[in-house]
C-alpha cells in the first residue's frame, strides 16, 4: 500500500501558514512554521521508507532506470525545449509518462521553452501576490482570515494556487521531489 497523504498535508500546512502570516503580519510565525516543516521533512526522510526512496531517486534519477524514468524523461523534455522551445504542437509529450496530468509542465516546457515556462511561473506569482495583498489590505481583523478560508472565496484561491502549483512545477525541473505516489 502506498501512502499518499503528503500532498494533502502539504496543502493544509501551506494554506494554514499563509493564513497565519497574513492575519498576524508577524515574520516570527513564518520562521517557526518553516522550522517545524524542516523537522517534519527530516523526520519523514529517516522514518518513512517511501519518502526516503523518493528523495534518493530525485537526487539521482539516472541511477535508477525504473523508478527514475519519469524524472529522466521530464529532464529530457526540458532539455529538448531549450530557451525558446520546439513550438506549440511540435513537442513529443507522448515520451513523458503522464504528460497530460502529472507532468504537463514538462510537456509545456518542451514546446514553449524556458521563456514560456518562466512566463507561466511569473503569472502564478502575480496571482498569488495580488491575492495576498488584497487580504492584507482588508481593514477589519476578521477579513484576512475569511479571505483565505475555503468557504469564503476572496483570496483563498491565491493561497491554494501557491500550495498546489509549486509541487507540480518544482518537481519537474528537478527542484523538489515528486509529490505523487509514482
């Protein structure tokens, strides 16, 4: 049985940390939260075998031909795209496993290149920063909390967008381990 609670727990933690930071505007809570995250990540690495395996394969994808295949193909597609890409519709997303779901960023990077994927990441950053800025400008004390709760939709999309997009975008160019059970 594969344990797949990591993505949901990271989403819950990230949204909670963003909510706490924006509502209090204290850097100390952010530092404490990131310190706790570090302790949990190191503990998971040493105590959970599937996390250890995922991190080792992430660090050395070419040393593990079977389990590192997705990362290898993702890196090849990024390399094939280069700076300007191969052009829309001219890439080979069929060579990357799960290119339509988990590895869509690799397929997009192959076709649009470094410039295209950088533009997408900048748009995500703009959306997130504007959403958090709206939450900080709320005048009452309840507004910043309500603006990030899932039941209110003022800027919860910004914190959820940041928490869900980074693992997908970060794992493909080899910046962080993959989040899924593969």
